[in-house]
């Protein structure tokens, strides 16, 4: 009996037992802090990638080649057909979305898209990847009406090819990205879609700063 009481009063090893109880919670807390930091860092990378991608896209070649030869004269704007030198309303261009698999128009009016300039798309992806670790399948480039541009604009590129009458709103989006989380023991967290938009400035060339 005396030996049993001595055993109950013995405090040796208590610290180890308490440590064993606390360490799982401490590790979860530590992993949570690390994952939160990695999440914030990846969001920042994606945002910078989209911003730099669209800055490049608006001063270089348009991805849907057909947009450059889209004849806007005669299109309906505000109930009247556009005449040469009229300002082009935003409703004169639908939404053209380009991905690694090509371009499509999701709502009208849709221009003839022509051949997809795959090199231009890949150049945009390359610029995005300088800041965000994503593949081409995660990047999309969208062109939509902005209300900027003049019907029948005679502007041409340095090689004499026509340039778009419309200065569309260009949006570079990054979506479908996942982050592997330590807190989830290797599980993944879906990152939010990130997008950035600017108005087309040039639409011709391969150099952007």
C-alpha cells in the first residue's frame, strides 16, 4: 500500500506526459500558420501574374486574329448603324475568350474569330509564369466591348496588316489553381480565381515592358 501511494505521489515523467498531450495541438497551430503564409504568398503571386500578363497582352498581338479585320461599320449601336468615324459602343462586341485550346465567343455580337494566334497566347502565358507558377491550361485571355474605338479605323501594323477598330477591354484570368496544405496532411485547397483588366493599347507586336 505504501508503495502504491509513493507511485501516485511520484511526479517524475509528468513533463513528458504533458508534452505528449500538447505537441499535437502545437504542431497543428504551427502548420496552420505556415499554410496561411503560403496561401497569402500564392494569392499575391497569382495577382501579380494576372496583372503582368494583361499589361503584356494590351501592347502585343491580339490572340483572335479575326478581331483585327472585324468590320464595325454598319453594326447596331444605340439603335442606329455605325458610320465611318463613329465611336463604337461597348455593345458592338461580345465576349471572346481565348485559352490554350483556342478562342470562342460566348455571347454576341461575335466577330469572325479567324485563326488563333497561339504564339501570342503563349507569350502572355510566359509573362504570367514569370510571377505565378501556373500552366497554360490555367490562363485565359478575354476580349470584350469597352466603348472605345472608331468605326472604319484605317490603322495598320508595321507590316501593313489591319488593326482592330475596337480597343477592347482585355482581361487575363488565372483559375483552377490548387495549393497542397500541410494542415490537411497533403490535401489541397482551391485558390480563388484571379483576374486583371486593361484596355487594349496597341494590339500589334511581340515586345512588352
